[in-house]
C-alpha cells in the first residue's frame, strides 16, 4: 500500500454577507466538489504544495496561513492510503479565478451552509466544519 501525501487550502473571502468559501469541481470521472489541493512533489513542504496547487488550479497567488490546519487520512479505492493537510488562504480582493481546464471543471463561492451541501465527501465537510469554527470564533 502506497501512501499519497497531499496538501491544499480552504480558500475564503469575507463579503458583506459573511465568509464565502471557494469550491472547485474536478474534471475527473467523479466530478467531485472540493478544495484546491494536490500531491506533494519531491522536496516540497506542505505549505509550498498548497501555494502551488492554488496557483495551478485557480491562478490565484495567495498567502498560506500555516497557523491553523486541518488533517484527514483515508483509504483510496486503488488500495493506497491518502494523507491530506489543508491550510487556510484568504482572498482579500476581488481577483478573478481562472480555472485549470485540464483538472477543474467549475468553481463557485459558497457560504458555509451551501458549501457544506456542495462538498461531495463527508470528510471534506468535517474539515470545512473545523475551518469555519476557527474562522468564526
């Protein structure tokens, strides 16, 4: 069993209506909704991976807040084991998101409740819960 290490971030912005979260719909066969993330490349830190993946998937260059992170691990259908760390990244202007067409089908900004409904997997909903609790303290 191989271990796949991934990193990314829960990208958010503050609007007049409160916090909104950026979710991405993948191009893969499942078309699942999640956060910008990807595999850690050789010699990269988790923070560097998160920053690179956000830029690759959205063209946004955002500061990664490493003072808080969420973590999950799970088994994949191919028998591998995935370890995922997500940081937070604040978009503090109205910069446009430009999607990486090869990997990302769609994106959207969602308030907490709608983001929770839109996320495909329960473990991502749990991570969003933790991030939202942290950001709204």
